C-alpha cells in the first residue's frame, strides 16, 4: 500500500466520534448503532471486541462489560467517506440490546404505531441488577 | 394504542437529525448510513421511498433523484431509544453508493490496510455527468 492510502476511519476533530453499526456476522441482522472515537476504535482492533464511546457517560464503553454480552469482531468495513464503521460480530449471550432483545431494532413502524417484533432473550432487571 | 405510546422516532431539537441505516431487504447487506430530519422521515413514510437530509447540501436528499437508484421502503424499524432508524429497502439500480458499488461499505479493514471487497455496478463518471 502507498503511504498516502487511506488506512482507517477519518475521525473528526472536536468530539471525534463516528457512528458504528454492529451487524450479526451470521444472520445479517443489524443489532445496534453506537459511536466510536479513535481510542475505542483502536481498542476494538487490538482486543477483537467491540468498544464504543458512550456519549452519555463520556467514556469508553466496552460492550458487554456489565451484561457479559460481548461482541467478538469478525470483520470491519468502512464506508465510501470513511466516516461510518460497520462491524460484523458474534454477539455473545444472544442479545445486543440492554432491553433484553437480540437487536435494538425490535420495533417496526406500522400504520397502527410501533409493533414489537423481537422476542426478549433476557430480563434486563435480572442482568443489570444495579439499575 | 394508548395516546402516550411512542409512535415514531424522537427527533432532537436543534438540528433535528437522526442516523438512518439502509439495509437490503432481501440480502441483509448494510447499504449506507445517512441522516434524516422529521421532514425527510415524513416524506419517506408518505412516498415509500427513502428520503434523507443532506448535511453538506443542507436540504432534503431524495435518494436516487439524480442516479435513478431509488430505495423502495419495505419496512422501517426503530431502536430502543427511538433515535436510530433502520430501513429495509429494495435498492433499484443495484447500487446504493455514489461511487458505483452496491454498498457504501465496499472496503474491509485488514492488517495490510483497506481492501476493496465490492464490485462496481456502475461507472460514477457516466451516471453523475454533472460532476
């Protein structure tokens, strides 16, 4: 590769966050979307586990550190502008969503309102006992 | 549904944008990520075609209006926080990316740098003659 070839995501100056989409590597289901900064991206690469940046807690968010539902990285892709990250992951524990569903996108927009289409994999009250 | 049931995405005050992920309804491939405001979301619902908000052009972006590569909506999902939108679409023309690839995520991060894994569906110079 030439020295000038783009090798990774282009994190913006300032808050330096980029959106990162996690997709089930086997089924293709989109599990969640969160944000990464350069540090969380680097740790994702070095550990092979998804690490995000929590905008509410203002710190690294090692996905699954509390619930055990770690995301093992199978592949990482960048979009044409290198400003969105796509992760193919093995979702341990079978659920990405803190509400206990496999995917955070467990509700469909219908003419009659939102319809829950996912099934709960775990009870969030049991898993997050601190809450 | 009760009157207080959440019925749609919760657009933030201020710039009012939420990320929207477009996924191929048949293959599950993640095609692109862009942004929507309330107006573009409403037009997406009413027309059945994906309409985004272009942050660079600061106006509605009717996907495919120039290239013809319209995205027909098959289903819409919201995440647990109702602040990310997932679209299942039929991608007309076979390519979502303005660079001529099916998906904007046509490059994989590898230890040797970025590797193009997608194949070009169209020549962007031909399609976007104004550029």
